[in-house]
C-alpha cells in the first residue's frame, strides 16, 4: 500500500472494508498500481452506438475476449463493460483484471431530448461475475434525472453493503441544458458534485470547456475570479468540485477522431490539474491492438511522470 | 457432447452449470442434436395475431397438443409457446421435447406505433412446467424499449439464478425507426448486439435486408466496406454483431405466404453465413402436418449438410 | 367423478392437484354436477352499475344473504361476487356453495373510452373466505390491456400456487374496437384465445354476433369458409378458439330486458355449439326468487338434455 | 354484549375475532355503548383545510391533547385523526378512547378537479399506537378512483389480517360528477355500495339530497318509485345500499356554519332512517368545549332515544 | 436532562425510547445543550445550487471535513448534509457532533414550476453512518406533493422503527402557489401543520411574511383577528400551527446576502416568538471560519438569553 493510495482511501471513511478492498484493487492493479492514477478501458459503445459503428474499424473488437486481452496487455487498472461482454469473458479471465459492470445503458435507435437509460444488470450480477465495482450513468439536467438519482441510490446502497465500489458516469444532458452547456465548466463541476453527494467513489466526466452555462453560476465565477482559462485550471477546478480532491475524478477520452497529440495534450492537462486518470474507450479499441497498446503506453507514461506545470491540489 | 456443442457452450463462461445443462439440452435434442444447429417451433401466433388467423388454415392446430406432436415428430430442438399452450401439454409430453416459455406477449386488438408487450408468465411458471428456457420479446426503437430492457434484465437474472436459459426475440420497431428500418442490416445487427449485451443466450431476429437505416451507421459501413450485398454476407455480419459468433443467433422464417424454395434459399443463406438455425412458426403449423414435416425435414437437411458457399466465421 | 368431468380435467395437465380439486368442485356441485356443464350466479352489478339499478327491481337482493340462498336453492355450480358480498355471507353459508371471488371491479361514476378495473381483493382474501376460484376481468382492446394482462398473470400465478382456479371475464372493449366490434365473432374468439393463453381455467365471454371487426381476420374467415351464420356455429367456433374445446368457456346472459324465450333460445344455441354453460346475473337476481328459480330450472333443463342440432366439437 | 351489538356484528361473518373485538370496542365505548349507535370525533381538518381555518375559532384546539379530552369528556365512541395528532396523545390517553388512524389525507394548497390523497400513515402505525381501526378516504368519480380503491384494498387486507377494523370515508367527487352530483341520492347510495363491496366495516358519507345524477339511475328510481323525498327516506335508502343495513353507515355533520337546530334535525332524520350515527368534526371542535359538550350531548340524546317517525329498516 | 428538554420530549409520547434518545442527543449537544433551543448547520447547497455558487466564496468549504469542524467548533446542535458529505467525514468525526442525513435532494440544472426531489439516501444509510435523524424535504403546493408525502411516510415509519428522529424541510412551492405565497403566513403555518401531521419531530420552515395567500384563510385571519403584523407575532402563530408549541419548529436563515444585524434581528424575533431555533447554512459556511464562528456565537448568545418582548407560547 503506497502512501498515495492510503491517502486516497482516507477520503472514503464512510465505507466498509469490503468496499475499500475493491477500491484498492482498482488502484493497485496494472502499470499505474500504487500511483493513485487510473487508466480504465470502457467498452459500452456496442450498446450505446451499435456494433458496426463501434467495432468495424477494428474487427477483432467484435469478440468480447479481445477487450479483456487489450486491458490486460496494456496494464489498465480495470475493464468496464455491460453484462453481456463481461459474462462472455469473466470465467476465462477470472482474476486477471479488475472488472466494472456497467449496470445501465441506452442505445441510439430512439433518441430523446431528455435521455434516460435502461437498467441492464444488477449488483447481484456484479457479485456473481467477480467484479470490483458497478458503473452507473446519470444525466443531470434531463427530465429523468430525479428518477435516475433514485435508481443510483438504490444500486449504490446495495453495492456498498456488498463491498463493491461505485463508479458514476455523470453526463449533463437534457432539456435543462444547451448543447454547449453539456461541457460547460460550471455544469461539469456541478455534475461531479452531484455524483459525489450521491455517494460515488469514482466519477467520470468529460473534459470541460471555458463556457459557463448558468447565469447564477457565472456571477460567482466572475466575482470570485475562479481561474478557468486553461484546461489545467479547469481540471483543477473540477477536482475541487469533487470534495476538494477527496473523490476520484477521471476524464473520458473525448471523440474518437482526433490525432494522438491532441489526446496526449489533454492527458497532460488532466495530470497537471490533479486529475486521477482517464477512461479511454473509442481511442483504444477502435485502432489495431499494437496501435492501441502504443497509445495507452504513452498515456500511462504521462500519468507515471511528474505533472507538468503545477502541483496537485 | 460433440466438439461443436462444447465450443458453443464455451462462449457462456459467465453461466452456472444449471443454465449450461439447459443450453446443452436445447443443442442436443432432436434430429440436429450435436450439430450446433437449432430448428425451433414457436407458436405464439394465437396470442399475437388471433386464433382464426393463426389456426384456421390448418384446424388441428387449434388444439394445443398438436404443436407438441409436430415439434416431436419433426425432431425440432425445442417448442416455444405462451403459458396457456404449454400448461395444456406440459404433463402429457413431459420430457419429450425441450420447452421455451414465452413470458411476454402482445395482441393486435389495439396497436401502437410504439409497441410493448404484457408480462404473461413468470420464471417460476417456466420452472414448474419443466421448461429449459424463457423467451422474451424486446422492441429496440420503441418508446417502451428502456422499460422492456429493464424487465428482461429482471427476468434474465431470475432465470439464470435458477439454471434456465434466456431466449430473446429482438424485434426493432417503433417511433425511432422507419418501416424499412425494422429489417435494415445496421438495425438487425444492433438488435443482436443489444440482446447479447443484455445477457441473452439465444437471440432471434428477422433476416436483414441491405437497407441501412441510420446515417451514422451508413458512414461506417461504407468507410469499412462491410460486405452486405448478399443474404449470406448479411447473416455473417449479423453473427459478427452477436459477439463474433459467440452468441447463438437464429432467424425467423419470415411471412407465411411464400413458396418453399424461397424459404429454403433463405435457410441456405443462413447456413452459409454461419447462422445457428431457424425458428419456424407460421411456415410449420399453418400447413397440414405431412406438409409441415416435409418442409421441416428439408430445412434440417440443409442445416445438417455442409454450408454452401463459405466457411463459418 | 364422471367420464365427462375427467375428460375436462384432462385438459388442465399443467395444474397442481389443489387446483384440479377446486375445478372439480365447481364441476361437481349443484344440479348439473358431473355433466360438464355449469350455471353460475354472478352478482357484481352493485359495484359495476350501482345498487339501485341492480337491486331495486327486486329489493330483497340488496341483502348479501339473498344471493347465497338463490344460488343454493337453484342448484347453481357456483356463486361469484366482489369482496364485500362474499365477506357478508361466507361464514353463514360456509361449504354450501362453491364461491368465486371477483378480485377486480369498476364502477360507472366515471367512464373512459379505455376501461380499466381496480384491484379490489386478493388471492389471500379468496383463501381466507374459502373460495374455489378467483374471478378477474380483462378488457382486450383497451389502452390498459397490457397492464391488465400483467395483473392477471400475477394473480393467476399466486392462485395456482395456492390451489385455486382462475376464472377470466374477457370483455373486448376500448379504443382499439368499434362498439359492434366488442361482440364481433373474430374479436370474441380472440378474447377467448388471449384468456386461455394467459392461463385461465374458465373463460366467460359474451355471445358473439356474425360481425367481423378486423380486416386481416375477415380475409381468413372468408378464405377458410369458417361457418359463423348461426349462433350455434358461432359458439362452436368460439369453443374452437378456446384450445379446441379444452378450456371451459361459458357465456353471459346478455342484457336484462328480454323475454325468457329469447334467453332460452340462446341457451339452446350455447348447448348445441358445445358451450360449457352460462353465467346469469341480471336475469336471475332482478326478478322475484320464484321467477328466478323457474328461469334457472329451465336453463338447467336445457343443459341437462342432449344438445339440439349437433354433436359437440 | 347487547343484542343489538351482537346483531350488528353478525353482519361481519367474514372477519376474524381480532377485528370483531375492535368493532365491538367501537360499539361498546362511551355514552352510546351497546346501543348500536356511534358518535365519532374526527379531526383531520388541520391537514385538509389548514390549521388557522380549523382551529383559530377555538384556539385550544391547536393542541393535540384537546381533542382526546373532548372526545373522552363527551363520551364519543371514538376519536379519528391523522398520524401526527394521534402520536401526540396516544401515550398520555392510552386506553381511554378507541382511536381511528386516518391513513390518507390531502390539503388545499393545490386542488385538482380529480382529487386524490397522499398515503400518510400505515397499518403498522395504527398497531403501534393502539388504534382500533384505520380510516381511509376514497373519491368515487375521480380519475384517481381505481388507484385509490386498490390502495384501500391493500390497506384493508393488512388491517383485517392484524385484527383492525376499516372505516371508509366515501366522498364522490371528480371529473365524473357535477357539483350537485356529489351529494345526489343515487351517488351517495352508490358510494356506500362501493365502500361496502371493497370490504369496509364502517362507511362515512355525507347526507344526500333528492337530486339524481345519473340518467340510468333516474330511470330505475322512477320506475321503482323509490321514496327519496324526505331526509329520513333518503337515509333509509342509503342504509339499504349498505347491504340492507348490514354495514355500519354513519353521516358527517355537514358544513360548520349552521344553527344547532338544523343540525339536530339532521340527526333526527338519520336516526329515524336507521342510520348508525354521526361523525362530527367542525361542529364539535370549532366551538368552545362547553358548547361542544352541550351539542354532543344533544346529539347523543337523540340517538339514545327511540327514533322519530318510523321503524328501522 | 433539563426540565425544558423533558417538557419538549413530553410532546413525543408516540415514539419509542430509541427515537427519544436521538431527539435528546440533538437537544443536549453543543453550546445550547439543555436550553431547548437548536442551531443546526445544514450544507446541502452543493447539491441544491452547485459547488461553485456554494463554496467559491469560502474555498475551504469545498472540503467535506470543513463543515464537520465548523459545526463542532461553533457548538452547533447538529450538522445536516447529503450522503456524500456525511460519508466523507462520519468516521473521522464519529461521535463529535449529532448528524442528520438529508435523504432527498434536487439540483438547479433543470427546474420545474412543480418542484420535486430525488431520493438520494436511505434510513439504512443514516444508521450505518451513526446519524441521529434523517432530513426530508417536502414541497406542499407542488403537483408532486402527494407523492412526496407518501415517500416521507415510508421513510418516517422506517426511521422511527429504528429509533431515529425525523426532520422535515417543509417548503411550500409549486403550481398551487404564487411566489409571494411561498412565505405567506397562512401557507407557512399550513406547511408546519402538514409536516407535524405527517409525523415530523422537527420542522424547518422559512420565516413568514404578513401576506395571506388563500382567500378562505384570509377570512379566518380577519374574523379571528389573528395577530401577524410583526415577525415575533408571526413566529408565535407558526409555533401554534405546530401543535401549539409541542413540535420543534426551527427557521432557516434566509438568503445569504444581508447584513448581520438583519439576521440577528430575525433571530431575536424567532426567540421572542417562541421558536426553537435556527438552521443556518449559507450565512455560516460562505464566510471565513472566524467570521462564521463570530456570527454563530452571536446567534447562540441570543438564544441563550431571555427572549425579548414576550413569554413563550
């Protein structure tokens, strides 16, 4: 147990030893073990966007075994996927990589300005498959948000009672927000706070822009001169919104199509701002395995080094 | 246990021995036992379309015993039906044919652009009637889809805990789709992926056309040159969407009124594309028993032979 | 146990001995005991139409004890009523007549083009009151139909587990149907099939007319030359829709105001068509007891005799 | 046990000894003990109309202890109130007066043409507070009526299983009715019937007018010459609708502002018509305690005497 | 146990010793221990208004440990917060300050004229974190009010069974009310009554204005000459609406931006009117800790002294 992992676990005093054990499994696995940083492979795109859009660019990825192998070979901290993908490999790869069962999902065959997700797996499923955590998506700002928060509450309570960790994908979206608002700095910070108050152990958000969505928030950002001009500053502010750095906040890799340097610059900003790591889906499994391993190595290299430009929070 | 059945069961490492036992019962029964191919007789038309439309063309089919006898004599792998039909024969034919209890159904006395189904039987019903599996219909693309996915999740969890297999009828339909979209190749592939991610062991879909419904999908199909011109290619792609062939995907027999050669050509395409078999309702029970047995024999002849034109996946 | 009752019970092989015991109680009680025919007294009109409209024409009928006495004196097979009416007499008349607890009901203080019913009693209520069966109304064609089917499923499962029989009032009605369609031959046949597939042991429908409601059904009725010109033919067809006569289908007595000969002609047609009997409410309790007993005797005389004009199915 | 109480309890043969014990507690307490008549003090106005409108006319009534004392000093059969009021006195006044826990309530901060109530207490609450009965309001005629009936069903089943009695406030109201219709004789009679069929032991309604709301009912009232011209006749008819006098039907005291003679005339009519008593809220606690005691004494004097003008049913 | 605390607990005779123990913990902790007065620190603003708006004015407040420390150093009676904030400190500060777990919350990413809250924690969460009470918000006047009351009922029943106290934030709001009506004297009094009738032990409301919202209420306020001209009079009336002072009613500190003298004047009015104390969020944690401690000391000084101008109720 490194001092940094011990320090991180110190923020979760409300949890039982079972949940702390699973959190430490996530933090102490793979190449970044013990650093307090996480790189997670998530593969829910087959459900969320459809199989051809997700896997045709790299056809071996149609096979559920591929993603277990990729996560293991790359030295990721964990692999996250819906029920079917985990069921298809949990026995063959038992004990080789921490698993996160995504327990709710949506598809794009029907879309709604107020998105919602179906409950697609249970805490009991996570336990029988040997997972360390459940993953749950919420859409703050959607007309369905209150119901989703309530569902998360029930799942989180059962997960914690059974010693699992809770990872929340907090994606602001819906009638309450403009398109730009979905990644506005005030909204992303708020999305982190909501997930943290709902009891999440690990929170995944998108990287924020400098846009401010809500007038009442803008007044405060301006009055208090909160620095949000650079990506590093924004990451630092988002971490602050995550209980002053006492909740693990990780960032998604953004859209699939951009060049690697842009991606790595984002990683450097996350690292510099004190972010806990990345969750990289489409940028991992939609390229050939050698290319993916190379990219993931570059990402982990950054997280393993000292952060550019600035201390942690 | 043939090597092929063993290979197929190998894809279901997440399941307990009870469920594997029932999956192997389905794969090892009837004339196609051990081949890894399935021909299933489904009779839910009485509920879905009404009794006269379903059974008047072959009046003995009004009697629930008729379908048990037909499935047994034809050497089908299994017989699938709603609660009432199974209750009416489960004792008399106990142990003679694997049974699949259809646990949700709809009728056409009221139709909706966003279809839904009523829950009409339970996992407990399936257990007390000696069934190997439950059958559940989902309508991806309907406004009710998220709720249906959640219902399936609950049924599947209970079924798996009790050692039953889960067969999903995945029928894209509803406000999210055009009429042509219901059988579009991207949509059928997506419907298979959704069912697989929801934890289905066996997935039933319609044969796809070469139409592509979603713009975002079309871009990928074109960019990646996914071959979908022939029925065999489309079946092969659909299988790929079913976890690269690691999920049992079977195809329905289509509308009742076409000549047998068209039907058999479809079977050949399914076989050539690596499909796991067929589920033939109206084309079986709406003709006289001798004619049905002859047709089913022809279908099984195809599945027993080497596939035309092309290896498996 | 007469051969005919044994034959009828043979259609219920999916049920446990408890339920078969209660079905045989219904078939072996009263004047028609052992004949395989049933005449049941139902009194849910007080709830469904209001007390004055129901009972003022024969004021002793306001008293719940009256209906127990009428059913016993007439030699009916069973008495069916809502919770309150059964609670008011179940102890005083314990063991004297099989009881059917109606577990859902509606009133006419508020009407809806898509009717629904309230759940007004439970399976546990039926057990504590010594009933043989529960009675449940469904409205195929109503916007609420899927929910009602699901409620029936839950009630029926609990009833069967506890050894009770399930009687379904299947009344097509709602936005999916025209007024004439509610008694159309295709719709009544469909209503019987739905109830049977949902696991009903006994199904109550209205007598059908020769009208055909659904175009897709009409095509089949015409192509297959299904005989539906006479009431006897229509009854025979309805029985066929009830699993080829393997489900007990009984008919309601229609509107209260017609002369007795019309009523008795209908009974003769039901008998000739192979119907299992009648459920006669308003035509029983809205006349004086002597008149009711006389009428019920005439009805039972018909059912006890050989059917006019034609063998059973 | 007086013969009259024994006779009344004889109507409840479906109930267990626990419930009969609690019904007899209600009938055998206070000044009217053993007469078969009931005067109950209900105080749910604080919730239903607000505290100032309810208690400012007699400020001691803000204190929950006041109502216990009033009911005890007046010799009422029981005191009925929502959870908070009973919790505030149940220990101090334990055993001194039978209690009825009102388990659903509404307020007037938001009103709806289709009223509904919130579930505000449970059967378990009634048991832990030592109550004899639960009180439940239904609104026949409201768009929420079917759901309310279903809620009552569940509460009543649990109450009866635990030996409690069930008191139903049956108030016709909502989109199905005109304002006049809420107290129309046909509608009040129907409201009593519905409550009785739902299994109520005691039914509370408003005094009816001679208005007839429903056309189909009017035809019967006229054809059968049902006497409804006087209040006594209308009470008698309402009792008939309550299972021919075999269910305890009591009447509310009407609006608060009228002179006492009008109120006492109503009591005389209730008594003459065979009514089982009164439930008097605003006319009790909105005047000073001496005035209230005087009024309640006058009411009980009437119920203790022989009814004016006419035998019971 | 001081006589005043004993007197207060005397109003809760319906509760078990476990709940009384936790109520006395709240009353006997901190600087006001034993006085019968309460000053509570609530920090749900991060969820309700967003983290930057809540904590940027005093950045140490981003850290969940800060609020525990502030409440302890100030000598507050209790600290109330959502799940995440309590989980983050419950172990480190175990036993140092009574905790109230806020179990429902809302955010401002989407607002509705009829507000509602998500269920965000459970009674079981409160027990595992060592809390004395749960906190629950209701919105009387919202279209969701009946459902919220029902949720509170279920939470309160479980809390009381487990020996916890129940604190209700009763905030009138929604389609039934004007903006001014939300703090109208009749409405605030009504909000207290509703919470009390629902079984709350402690009720939090806003300070009322002299506005009267409902016509039917105005008639009574005028007829009875209820004094509501001064804040002290209004507080006294609100206490009366809380079961004549037998329920603990506390007041929130109002908007964040006003000068301290205005705030202290309000505290003096609350004290003079017999109020049980204050719950001060934004006025505490949005200033530096020394300033907050100074302000809270001034508030407690007032509550510890004799009330200005007037005896208790």
